[in-house]
């Protein structure tokens, strides 16, 4: 089944609301009209009842009693649809008005003094009964029955209902049409978003929706859509750079392997020469294996597949072990390693050690001879921070936001073999994120990478 468009749905909703409002208003009008008609009929019936009671009260002689029917007929002249009857105690009708089909029976069965509404022979009546006494003889009592033909009221009510029904249907149709038109015009910015979305591709992510002169709801959507396009554009740009870097990084060791192998088989060589070629190839294989392992690690991190274990880790002890590992490299470059402070966090010891090792290796590599690499650990404000600081050439501020991107280098012209594959900082950030921490870099006279982990809970 085909789904209705948003414009049609809003139009139908408008028309339904209009119909409900009109029907509710009509119901209120009908109830008010019924109450008004009942009040008018009650006033007329009670007025005639008072007239009948006054005429009966003036009967002082038998001759007055004989003249009473004529007086009652004269009193009812000009009151169409109004009927009066006097019923004796034995149930016989002593007097009835000129209306021949006066319906007395329903009134006699009703409670005296209570307004009764009924339908008989296709006509609708309203009336009441009440005991009355003759002034000549108080013991001579009748039951006065007064009835009013209200068929014209019912006809008016039926005509009003028909008109209300027609008006409701017409108003619903007009409201649906106007609702469709207003909604169609109001959703024009949304159609622009749809049209723009249909033209987007990986090579056309620089388009943006103008978010000025838009309704608040549509402006929020347009701003969110533009932000999404900006993120997609940035992601596609980084993906393109990432793909290019992967191709370059893999091509270099593969080219080295091919070149060395071609040279080795170009002529007969001694076993020692072949062994040297195999050792050289092994270094390239190790480099490829490390690069592939790092890329797999980052791929798992992107998909949330890295779930670190939670155990108490003494960061000061891990830093001391790493200093012992890098001591030979630091002495070879004339670099001093210093550490101070202490702190414990809950996490995966090997992963945390790898993160700090990447930062320490990076600092040693970029520290000039005779410099010093300082690692400080401190706990404050519910966090434990590890800061690795070293002197050297500062990192331009424009590069700091992307320093943790994969394969990203501040100076692309630097020799890649000595610099590694450019995945160390990206892996460090993935490990820190997996532990719920934050990492940031700042650079000036010295360059500092700081990691903040939530403090271990007792």
C-alpha cells in the first residue's frame, strides 16, 4: 500500500480537526436550541395553565360553569397547536379544545406537573397535567391537560442538522484544500533539502543549504544537514588521503622486496649473499606485518571491538619499565629521560603501556641531541594525567587538530622509513578513547602530549 505524503496527511488532519470542531460547535448549538425551545414551550404551557386556573376560579354559579367551555375556547383563539382538556375524576373528558385529535392518553399516564415530550401519529407534542378545582365547589376537581404541538421545532432541528452536515463536509473539503496549499508552500525548504540530497555524491559534498529565512523547524534540519555534509566531506577527504597513504606505505616495502629479489636472482650468488638478501627482505616483511597489525587494530577500534580489561595499573611503574626499554636509544642520541609523580587507573595494562610507549618513542625521535624528555604523572579532579614533554621543533597550530589522524605527518617530505608508518598517535588515541580518557597536544617552546584517564575507584 502506497504511503501518504506528509502534505496529504497534514491536510487530512486539518480537515478532520475542522470537522470535529464544527460538529462540537453544532452539538453545543443544538443543545442550546433544545433548551431554549423547552423554556419557551414551558412558559407558554404554564401561561395557559394559569389562564385556565383563573377561569375556573371565577366560576361562582352553575350558569358560570355552563359558560366555561366557551370562555376556554375564546382564550385559545390564535394559539395554533395548543390544546386544553379537562378530565373528570372518572376519566371522562369534560372539556376539550377545538383540536379534534388532542392526544390526552400519554399525558394522563405521566407524572402531574412534569413536562412530557412524545411523538404520536407522526407529530411531536409537549405538555403536562395538573389537578384544578372549580371555584363554585371546591370538591369538584378536574385534571387539566395542556398540550403543545412542537412538530415545527423538530422540522427546524432536522433542517439545521442537514445544514450543519453539509457545512461540515464543505468546511472539511475547503480546509483540506487550504491545508494542502499551506503545507505545500511551507514544506518548500524541505523539498530543497530532498533535491539537494538526490544530487549528492562523493565528489559533490561541498553543497550547502542556505539556512537564512527558513522556519525554525526547517532551519534546525537544514543546519543539521549542513553539519552532516561537512562531516561527510571531511571524512571522505580523510578517507581519500588515507587510501593514498596506504597505497604509498604498502608500495614502498613491496617495491623494496621486488627490487632486492630481482637483483638477487639476476645472477648466481653465494649462500652468504642470499642470506643477506633474505635478512633485508625479513625487515621489510616485519615492517609490513606491523603496519597491517596496526591497521587491523584501528579498524577494530573504529567498530568498537576493542574492549579493554579492567585491572589496577600503576602508571609510574609502567613508565619506569619503558624507560629501561628506551634507555639504550636515548643514550645513543644523548637524551635524558626523567619521570616524576604517580597515579593508578583501571584498564588494560598492555594497551596502556603501548599508548605511553608510542608517545615516549615519538618524543625521543623528535628531541634534539642533548635534550631531555620529561614524563609527569599526577592525579587531580577525579582524573589521572600523564604528560610526555620534549623540546624540539614546534608543531604548527594548524596541524594540531589532525595530529592524531592516521598516516598524518606535519612535514610530508620527511623520510617515511625513519618516521614509521604514521599510525602511532592514531593508535594511542584509540586506546585512550577505549578507556574513556582524553588526549590532547600542545606545542610551543616544548611539545607536550597529555593523556587524562578517569581515576580508579576504590
